[in-house]
C-alpha cells in the first residue's frame, strides 16, 4: 500500500498570502469547489499527519485541538472529528465563545457538539500527547490577541509536541515575521503550496518540519497566475519538504 506521506527535495514554488487568497477565490467562485470541501481535505490530512506522528495509532491518545473562529479553526474541527472517530481522546479548545463561530466553522463545531466531543474555552489538556494549532491561518493581521494569544502561550509552555495547520499561529506567511506570541511548532502542515514566509531563515525554528497537503487545487488555477508547479502529489496527498 502506498505511504500517506512522500518526500520532496527539489526546488518548489512558494506563494504569498495574497496569491493564496486568489487561489482560494478562484477555486470557490470560478470552479465551484466549496469551502467545506477544502476544509474537509485540510482536516483529514491534519488528522492523518497527527496519526503518523503518534506512531500510526491514535487510540487512547490525548490530543488537544486549538481552534480559532476562522477557516483554519474549521480545518482543526474536522481533524478533531476524525481523530475522535479513530479512538483518540480529543479535547477541542476554542479561542472564543461558541456563538462567535459562524458559517463553515460553526457547521463543523455543531457536528462535534452533537458527537459529544469535549469542548472548552480555557483548558490545555495537562496530559496531552499532541497539540494541533489551528488558531490563525494566513489571515493573520498583527500580533494575536485575546483568547488566541492566551492559548498560544499555554501551548508553548506545554511539553507536548505541536503540529500547526497551514502556518504557526502568529507567523506572517508572506514576510516570515514572527509576532508575540507565536506558536513554536514541531511540524507545520501547510496547504496547497508552501507560503513564502514559511521558508525564511527566521521562520525555520518556528515552523519545524514542513509538510504540504493537497486540497485539490487544479493545476490550471496556478497556470492562470503564471505559477509553474511540479506534479507534487502524484505519490501521496501529504508531502514532506526537505529543506
């Protein structure tokens, strides 16, 4: 059976935050690939990488999912559902009140509530085997504040390894600037293509091991933007980037 994760060692195009926004816009508005579809892909791949990092079996493992109000948080909620289905002891920690979650993230949260998954606003599980950082994606504007900032500090103070979804929360995906606070990830699973900021020397220690996951972006989307890409996901849907 083919591995769920392959490796890539050659030069790979990287995109800015604005370019990733355009990728998302084109997929949703021009091609009709819904946000829910992309969110499901992101969350599924994050859960898969979490399982790999925990030795291939999550049954009985304590996993904390930090979920912001945006689409990054929605991907984390999908991962939480899948990990719970696979037998993990999942605790979802929200960065805001549940009634502040809207649209697709609210949809994903309602599913977890119906499943009876543990949902909190202020707790980092003290015995966590793994923390998933899904607080802030490429939509970061300045230093994290409020509940998100508090959770970043708690996660960094924990001894549990951290996997960040798309980017460590608090890192600018174009410039590589790290705000205070910023998640210090052991691994980052970015989506579609690496973001320019993840590849800077400053960001290297914050990003940890870098993976790229497929969210089904058709090559023509990149072609219309003048970006030439290799057949990155021919062998697996998650690719470990050797830097």
